[in-house]
């Protein structure tokens, strides 16, 4: 039997444990509150409702939405579903945009082709000079891979049949005997010793690695870093100045960047975002990214690419014969998913996803462009596309204002 002082101590410990448990339960934590920032647009309030319903039901704490109509920024709002004392998400908040980086890289490559600094038919391995792991021999098909193959995900690598090397740092480090974190050069050297799953140009297989190679092509051709080239020749002509490559670690978060949330997988330090620059590494705000999307609304007056280059960007890949294409079917062009309805009407879009973020950019054929960014991902997040499209179709009168002048 315990004596009385011991019993009192035990009771105290138990009470402390219970109190600690209760205060850690969501019932006793500060409740979430809904906040909206940015210019109110009453005639477009349907988008506020769509975002609130989506974020509250999925417990997303930070989101941003920007919309253009006929190339004018008509809507730009930040959303917060979090504790009252947490920072409010501003319209210009920076988010990781994940694979929305690919259309940006595509624009950079097409700019080089337009300037005749490369050809889309150039062989990638004739531009990039990287070795192979000791004792390994490159797949003979590797020398067939062209720039256009990489743009259209036809390079021959299939992560579903093997793995994604952009998330395989430990495997690459061990194989090459190099320290962590591995470099982009290490990844390429490692992959030069791996077999391709398909002959280049014959089958679509989504490849982050292929877009990593495109970033290195830009660097080799220009003598500039990938980031600097894109900033100077793709972003600056559009007045986009805050965009930058993000960082993997929480301590390196830049001013104005949201915090990312992920329960099942770490959003910080579990992957090398710096290595993902050209396929998934950019930080951007929704208004800036929708400015990029809207740049292609009027091909004759695009500040960065000619009408011919824009047509190449959205055209059918070589794997689909024009006579076999049924209008409205989905295909992947140069950095964009596309549905071509004919007579110049196309829907083009891309999604992005990493631990701690989900992103969506769409160019609809009715003159509306949309970018939505979240600091969390999860099952069912892809429904944001039809939800926003439903909201777009419900709008009968679009505002005449242009918010770009006050934001960028």
C-alpha cells in the first residue's frame, strides 16, 4: 500500500497527465476562424463561397485564388481557416507551386528555340555531358531523346514501373558513394546508368526527371543558372518580380511564404526542393502565376513568345495523328494538359502536388484564367477544378476593373 504523501503525488501526476491530454485535444484548442483578404468583388462572391466550402471541409488553413477575364485581373483573394491569432493569408502570399513549374520551364525552352539557340529536335545527350556510374553502360536509346520528347513526357522513363529519381536521394547517394544531399549532376549521372522503359517518342509517361534535364539544358545553352534565365526572359517581361526557387527546410522559408501542413508525410526536409527547380521548385503568388497564364491569351501580342511558339506549346504530340484526334480529348503538349475543341478553342491546364501543397492553373476557352494554391494536399483535392469551373459558368457579368496595376 502507498502512504498518504505518495498517494497525493500519484494523484497530482495523474491530474497533470489528464490536463495535458485535454489541452492537447482539438476541443480545447482555439477554434478556427474564417478570414478573407484582398479586394472584395461582390459580383464574384461565388468564388469566395467555393473556396470557403472547399477549405473548411478539408481543414486547409491557407489558400489563394486569382482569376483573369480577357487578360484583366478581376479577382485576387487570400483565405485563412485557422486560429484567430495566426497570420492571415494575403493575396500575394508565396506558395510552393510544385508541377505548375513545368509550363514555366516549357516557355523558357520555347524561347530558346525561337531565338534559334537550340532546336526542339536536338538530342539531349549531345548537349549535356554527364558520366555514368562506375561499371554501368548507358541505354542505347538514351542518345535518341530529344528536347521535344522531354517537353511532352516522351523521353522513355516511367516512374510507375521503376521510381522517381527526384525523390530517391538516399538510393542515389548510396549507389554513387556521394554524400547527402545529392546534386542534380549526381541524379543525372545515376540515371545515365539506368535503362529506359520505352523507346523515346513512343509512349507518354509523366517524368519529373525529364523536366529536370530541361533545366540543365537551359543552363548549358545560356551559361546562366536556370532560375536567372527564367526570371530575365520569361518573368521580367510580364512584370513578375517576386518569384523564386523555394527551399526544403522550414528555417529557410522566405518572407511572405506560407507554412505548409502535412500529417502523413513531412513537408520540410524530406525531399530536395532545390533540385526540383525546373519541374517543381518555384515559389509564386496566385496573381503572378495567373499573369503568366494570361500571357498566352493573345498570341499576336504575347510579351515572351511568338504566336508560332505558342501554337507549338499547345499542339498535339507526335504520338497522336491529327486525323485520329477527336475534339475535346485530353493530351499532354509542351508543359500543359490540353483539350482542343477546334476553331481556336482550347482548355489548357496543369496541376501540382507535393507534401504540403496542392496547386491548379487553368486557361479556359471562354477567356477565363484561374490559379488556386493551397498549403496542404489530400485525397479528392482534384475536385477544385470542376468546382471552380461551375463557379465560372455561373458568372453572368464580369467586372471591368484590372487589379494587376495595384498588385504587380
